[in-house]
C-alpha cells in the first residue's frame, strides 16, 4: 500500500558535543554501509550539523535539524532559519516535537508556520503529534490528534504533503520506558491515516509515512514495524549509541 519506504530516524535532542557527534556519525556510517531497504535519518544538535553532514553527505544517511524558525531571516536572536539548516546539509526538520510544545511554548499555530517555512526552504517536515498521559486517561487521544492535525496542517496542499512525514509520539511514552502497546500504536496510526485521507485524499494517506516514537528500543522495534500503518520510528535515547541504533535500523520483522 502506497510503497512507503520505511524510515528510522534518530533525534539526538540536546546531547553530544561536536567531537562526540562526529564520532557517532562515523561509526554509524560504517555500521550501516550495507543497508538499503530503509531510509536512515539523524537529527544532531544544530552545532554539529555541518560537521556531521561532511561525514554523512556521501552516504545514504539523511540529516535533519530538530527545529527551525518560521521567518526567513531577521533580528531573532538565538533562532535558526530553514535556509541555514538546509545549507548545513539538512533535508529534513523536526517540527512540533512535544518537548518544544511542553518547554518552549510551541503551539499548533507555530507548527503550522514552521511547516511552510520548511517547505519554502526545500526541507521535508517531520511533523510531531501526540497526546499526553492525562489526555489519554481522559480518552481524549483522538480529539487531541484531530486538533493538532487540523491546525498544524492548515492550508497545506496535497502535493506539499508529498515530502512530509508524520511522527506519532505519545508524550507519556517519551523517555519513560513505557512504549505504546502495538495495538495502541496501530490504532492511532490507522486513525492518523484516516485523518490524512479525509483532510487530503486517499493518495496522500497511502503515501505519507507515519513514524512511531516513544521508548523505541532494539527489543520492541520488530513488533512495531510489523504493524500495517507503522512506517518507521523516531528514536530518542536509543539513537545516541550507534550500535544500539544500528540494531533498530537492522531489525527483522
Ligand atoms: P525516546 O526514544 O528517548 O523515548 O524519545 C522519543 C523521542 O522523543 C524522539 O523524538
């Protein structure tokens, strides 16, 4: 269905100095030399992007940034634009990660502006959505996702979705060791695909990759990847060690 190429992405968050990042990237490049059936993406911190890009550039490993600002340039001290990260070698950018929503005031409106900024800069947005624990307990998971998808994707056209990836990251599963059960994850991914079909069309729904994120490890990846609507993973903690990340990349379903 949709011929979706699986994607395993590593979000390094605020970890690794430049030398540490370069060493991790070098090890990952040599470990993954024979991998061809999965798209690999890593999102190091901004400071390491350009250095890592020199290592990953000649390989199939894609580079992503963890955030961008929605303006093209200007007096926005501390911010980084789409063109800047593109010029550092990125082709992907994470948008609306729950840690950005939780700690840095990102909203569905800023997510929306950032999606357009990414598309303008030639970057593929990895749009993160997900409910927190209290929302799941209150059985609001689907309504939270409805709102995040509706407001986040406002004004986005079907062909612009061609480059976008959705990442479902239940906040209660991030860094907690609690993974959504395969049933919980599949249920939500199927729901997100229905939202894509209703909001865009069946073609977009069939083609858009939906990644799962939240305590993905070598020992749970196979079960997750066996599910029909899970097209890959956005991995945090377990992507920091290249050997562990490689085990996730080379899982067998
Ligand atoms: P963990 O894999 O550490 O739970 O983090 C998931 C995540 O937030 C990836 O973006």
